[in-house]
């Protein structure tokens, strides 16, 4: 499994941090299932775009599932309410 190293280029004195991609996906999925008022369509869209970028860059993109197929009209909160998986995960 590939990992991504995150570092802030403007803060050279900070040590680099590494996180496993599957851990990042779990954290993102947790944010995408939220239903509180802060979890807006724009908020979730940003998470989706970031996660898809990471998954494609590391060769781990495996698609996604809408949380509710009856509420997935493009641009709505339901459209961005989804779950990502890794190729080696079993999704039931």
C-alpha cells in the first residue's frame, strides 16, 4: 500500500508526517456520513475532491457508493454523501 507524505513547504523546521491512505479514507468517510448543518454540500464536495485526488495519485481509486441512492441528485448534499473504499477492502 502506498502512503502520502504531507508537509508544509513554508515551515521547513517541522518534521514530515506520514499517514496511510486507508486511514485517511476512513476519516474522510466519517466526515461524509455526517448530517449536521456544518456538513454542507460544499464541505462534502471539498472532502470528495481531496480524497479522489489522493486515491488517484496513489493508484487506489476504487469508486464510491452513495449513502442513499434515492437522494443523489447532482449538487445536493445527498450527492456528496458517499463512501469510498480501497481496492483490498470488502464492501458489503
